[in-house]
């Protein structure tokens, strides 16, 4: 029976230059591998050691990238190792099988959203009216499923995010602040639901997971074992749960540690 490894990507396995957290002397910094290029510029990295570990993991377990990114954003990433058969994009809104959206899964997600939470248009309108252009740089909608803002963090009023979270919760939505992005995501739109579907299809008897943000909490809770890095929303709030390992490492070295833990656990199961 296979082991399923479902991992968030940004600030969990892969890191922008701003998120690397290279606090050691330059001469001792790890060698980095660029795994994403955007507009002809390198964008995301992992350590070379993590890249080799991920390659080994792909030969040992069913590795499922599990991201809030849109399909287009995900497809910019070039991870080492065998191409994953399954990938989860748009926070569970799209289940890719060999790179192609499973239409039945997506239709089921859309039906749940229509039944269980306020419509995207209402949330978009609220964001447009309440977010101050002084600190908002971009308004975005992802895959017609959820919305997010790109903001200047140093100008962002802390109370505004808290007030938005209360407003959104009353309408069946969740708010997550990650770096320079504020996400508003329907509560029924979850990574965990899509991961359970992949587990069903693969017959996996053990699910491992990792993530750093509030949007990863349901993923971690649904797994048999989980890891979170020493940075991000979950670490900042001290979030934990049974079978969740809170790692001390921050930045790109946390990503390396997470893949190492995945591989160790997958090999023990084998």
C-alpha cells in the first residue's frame, strides 16, 4: 500500500529569495537550486540537498504538490524528481491528473461552494470597498474560486485583517495573511478534501503532510503525520495538534528538513 505525501509548496518546500532566511555566514550558506522562473527571472528555490531528497521521495511515495496557487502559477514550477501524477491547485479547487484538471472533481467543488457559502462576487465587492488603495497594490481573483490582495505589509493596518476575518467567517469564508498576500477563501474549499480523494484513488494507507499557513491547517489535521516549519502563520500563532511536528528550522532549511522527514517516514512504512 503506497504512502501519500501531500505538501504545500510556497514557504514550505520552495522559497522566494525574500523568504530564504539565510542567517548563517555567507561561506556556510547552502547551495540552492532554482525551481521556478517567472518573466525570465529566477523566483523560487530549494537547497540542492532538498532537491535530491525530493527525487528519492518521488521514487518511494506518491508525492502530491498541494498548493493555493492557480494552475498557471503551479505549472511554472519545475520540481526535481519524477513528475507527480497528482497535483492539487487552487486550495483544492482543481485536482490535476497527469497535468489535466479532473472535470468531475472541479464540478463537485463548485456545487459545494454554491450551497455552503456566500458567493465570490460579494466578497470581491467587500474587498474593493474596504481595502485602502494606499496599501493595496493588486486585487486578484484565482480560478473564479477565491480572491486575494497584494499589499504593502508595512502600511497594512493590523485591525483591518482581523475585521475582515470576522466579516468573512460570518459568510463561510476564511482569511489568511501570507507575506504580501491576503487571501479570502471559501471554507468548503480545502486541500484536505482533495487529498482524501487522492488517497482513495491510490489506496494509500498512510498520509504525510506539511504546510506553514492557516490554509494548511485542515491538510495537516487530515494527515496521519504532519510537519510545520518554524515560520509562517501557524508558527506565529503557536498552532499545533496531535501528530503534528513543529520544526525549529526557518526558511529554506526548514524545507530541507521537511523533505528529509517525509522520506524517513515513507521508508519506515515501506
